[in-house]
């Protein structure tokens, strides 16, 4: 019986060690996830801050030349994205609301997302 009791005690000790290591692993992985989550939130905050200053500086007469070049580069990329989105929506037989950038049916007179009255180019009809 001693052999069986001894084997059971050793198995219990092994299970306790594995349990403790598993708990440590789970805690460590949760902490890594928390760090990753906070970094993601930090990047979003940096982006918001950058966008805020972009909006402040894009029409400022006192903007340094280096910043003006960055603003022009951003504006060019925004225009290219808008152009590509129009092409994508046209291929899907839709168009984009000029006010809110929502995808809307070609036949819409008002934007279903923001309520804006849609203006048609004479080339569209």
C-alpha cells in the first residue's frame, strides 16, 4: 500500500506543479495581451493627436515648410483614397455621399446615413 500511496502523492505533487505553471503561464499571457492592448490604444491616441494637429495646421499661414509638405502629402493620399473609393463604389453600382462618405445606392436622392440631399453631376445622368 505504501507504494500506491507514494505514487499517488507524487502524482498529486506533479499535478500541483503543472497547475501552478499553467496559472503562471495564463497570467503571463494575459499580461502580454494587456500590454499589446494598451500599445494599440496608445497608437490610436497618437493618430488622434496627429489628426488634430493636421486639422489645425493645414490652413495655417504660420506652418513651417516641412509641415506644409507633410500636409500636402496627406491631402494627396486622401484625394487618391477618395478617387479609388468612388471607382470601387461605381463598380458595385453605388456612389459615395460627399458629406459623410457613406456608400449609397445610385438611385438615392438623399443619403440614408446623414440625410444630405445628393447633388448629381450632369455627366452622371
